[in-house]
C-alpha cells in the first residue's frame, strides 16, 4: 500500500498481486507492442487514471488534482518488486518520476497516450535520464472502456 498526502487530501493506492482468478499478475506480459505516439497538446479521450497492463508489469494510476499518482509491480530476476510514480499530465503526455519501494532505484520518464486513451508508449530512465532504462508501454485494463 502506498500513501500520499497532497494538498491536505490523503491518497491511498493499493497494489494487488492477485488476479481475478487468484493467480499472480505482477510479472510483465511477454510483449506489449504499442506504436510510438507523438506528444501533443490535445488531451486524450480518457485520462490517465486506471489500471494498465504494461511491458513492466501492472501499473495503477489515480488523479489527484493536477498530479497523477501511481504504483507499479513487476518481477526482476524472480524477485517481486513494487514502486511508486508521480507525474504531471500535459496534453497526451505524462512526465513522471519513479522510485522502487525497497532499494535506491529511481528515475524519471515520459508516457504518451494514443488519442483513444487505450494505449501508451514511452521511455523511462535511471536518475536524471528519461531513456536509459528502455521502453515502457501499456494497454488500459479498464472495464469502463470496454463497455462493461
């Protein structure tokens, strides 16, 4: 569980390691192929809040005013890891900083969402780099976009 206090409002984000059928879902999918999207001042059809299935594992995002707060879970060499991110949306872009919860890994990155709000592509990096750790892409895992 991750807790933030922003502007006097407490935000709690819970990372769940169990899927709907009881299986672990923190391991990254084999491949998530999202074409790169150019940054734009136009906001996507849907905001960043929601659960995402990403090339790095599960990513849960919530909006708190002008900030996006999130938690992520992934497998690193067989070790389950979790982390947090905080970002600022600008048009279809999310500029963010991230850190792992156990350890000193931290950095920054940028996601760019497709106009329909269902996919993003981006990069992340260690420390001051936004790219040296590689690509990070995702698909929205949100029933509200699927019409359920």
